[in-house]
């Protein structure tokens, strides 16, 4: 039986094609087209442990094993548990263009305090008849899977 040897030129070609294949394999994600729909994210981190939510003197606070709404001047129809659930289930979707009327409006500012963080997350809610815009970390989003009246039930002037 005769032994066949690969020439050094053939071996160089094998190495070159193997390296090209590896480069394509490692960069495959950049060659594929990206989805045109923006990715949504939770309003508050899913692994975040909410301690309290504050807005204009009102608050949703943990009281032992339950939750309570404080500084209410009149009763609200949303229970503290429903309000907390709305915050946990709400999501936001990035938007590229914001109407000028939104950026000129005065927002409803809410601060969400999470366990393990020294500072609260400040969210600006800008309700419009068509959508509720949210500003978080200098980025703009629209609110999904929740209404502003459920998140901040003590505001009688909010619109969904």
C-alpha cells in the first residue's frame, strides 16, 4: 500500500480555508440581518426586588409581607398588590422619534427603589392619547402591558 503525502502547498490551502471558515463562523451574527422590530424589556428588572415606588409624595411601600399605598388623599380602586403586579408585568419598547408635544410636556416622575442599589431608578411618564412615553436613562420608550392609571393610581389626571 502506497502512502500519499499532501504537498505543503495543499496543506497551506487547507489551513487558509479552515481559518476563513472560523472567521465566518465567529462573525456569523454580523452577517445576518437584524430584526426590524425593537426588542422590549421589562419596566423594572425581572430579578430586581422592589422596595418602594415613589411619585409626588405618594408611595407604594412594603409593609412586612404585604404592600401599602401611602399619602393618599382619596381612596383608589387599585389595590397595592395589583399596582405592584402591574409594575412587575409592564414592559417598554424603544422608540426612535418622539413627538415635540411629548418632550415639551411635564412628566409624571416616579422613582423605583430596588434592593442592592444605592440610588433609585427615575422614570418620566409622558401620557398622550395614543401612547404613554417613558424616559429612562436618557432613552425613550413606549409603555406596553400596563396602563399609567394602574402604575400610578393616585394621579387623577393620567390618561392611558
